[in-house]
C-alpha cells in the first residue's frame, strides 16, 4: 500500500501540517521520531514557558502546547509513528522512505524537522531554565 502523505517531523510545523492535511482528508502519516531523534514534539518539549504563541496571552508550557497540537493532529485523522526516517529516495515515484522499523512508499513527502538547538560553551548549566539562546 502506498501512503498518500508522509510528514517527517513532530514539532509545531509537523503537527500543523498534519492538522491541515487531516482536515483535507489526506490521511497523513507523521513520523515523530524515536529514541535516536529525541522527544517527539521538537524543541518546544524542553521549553518551560512559551509567551509568544498566539492565543495564549498568559503563556503556556512548551510540552503542554505540543501535547495539544499532537492531540489535534490525531483528532483530524493523522497517524503518528514513533520511528526515525533514515532516508528518502526522491529519484523514484512514489517516493521510497526508509525507517528503522519499516520501509514504505508515499505519493507526497514533507520534511519539517531536524532543527537542533544552537550550542554555546556552558549551555548545559542553563538547559531547562528561564534562559533564551
């Protein structure tokens, strides 16, 4: 079976794409990542307070925001997969997607992930605290 749409990434962009695709009845398949890729939900999972996201004037914890986005994506029909994508072969159609746990094909692929935090010399001293970098 060929998937209609595969979304690679589980941060705000990945879940937003899943919500819109689900509302359009595209039946998106979202690869959230696995232990190799970290915590599903992107960098916001390690953010204590998000104060610049529309609709939350008092702010919201990053993990809570991502939990709500994840639930909304599921509500609209997205299938969430806890696996990392290793490679995508764009030289054939449908596109071939290789993961740790499976291989599959999809007519459409969107890649919305792999953003890593910038590092500075003592960032581990400030991780999970009220600092921006």
